[in-house]
C-alpha cells in the first residue's frame, strides 16, 4: 500500500450509498494511527463543512485513498470510452453512450444507473490505480 506524505494531492473514494464509484480531491494533512489501522487526516478541495465556512477535514482509511491520476490530454472521446465526469463536487466513473452537438452522454453503471449529458471540459480519461500504478481503462 502506498504511503502518503503531508501535502500530497490524492483522491478519496466514497463507499456511501448513492456515491459508490465517486472520488473526491483532497490533500493529505498528516498520517494518523488508530490501533493497527493506517489512516490519514485529509482536507477536501471541493467538500465543505455543514456551515460552509471551511473545507471539510476527515480521517480516512488508507484503503480509500489513491494518488491523483496523471492528466492524459485528449481532443475527443469515442462511443463506449470509459470516462470520469466532474459533477456534484467529485469524479464519477461512467461510459460514453452517445453524443449530441455540445454534450457527451455518459451512463453511470456503478452508481445511479442514469445517462446524463456533459461538456467535454467536465470529462477525463478513466484510470484505475492498480498495484501501485495507473492503468488506462477501456479507451
């Protein structure tokens, strides 16, 4: 399992109902040991506290953290490409199922099972963190 250092940019997976398959950008603040569990104190970049006065800080299990994926420049997406969509403050995995003039239609099979249209600027190439390295999925 990868060790993270304070200041590292990471993504945190959500295991909550309705949020499965989503990742939220965060910064590692410090490692935290709880019993024999490796955890980290993180500060989210897009999630805020209930009073909306500061970014949310949370202790997260190391198994829910991955490094931020490298940016892969693309000029277009094709039908059935796997993508991540930035929506509702996080990245959601889906698949391109259609396209109209300005939007790509993305189907979310891991979470809501909906098809929603998004602009190109809201999409990135889907990558999986697998055995300590990034792997491009389904292009």
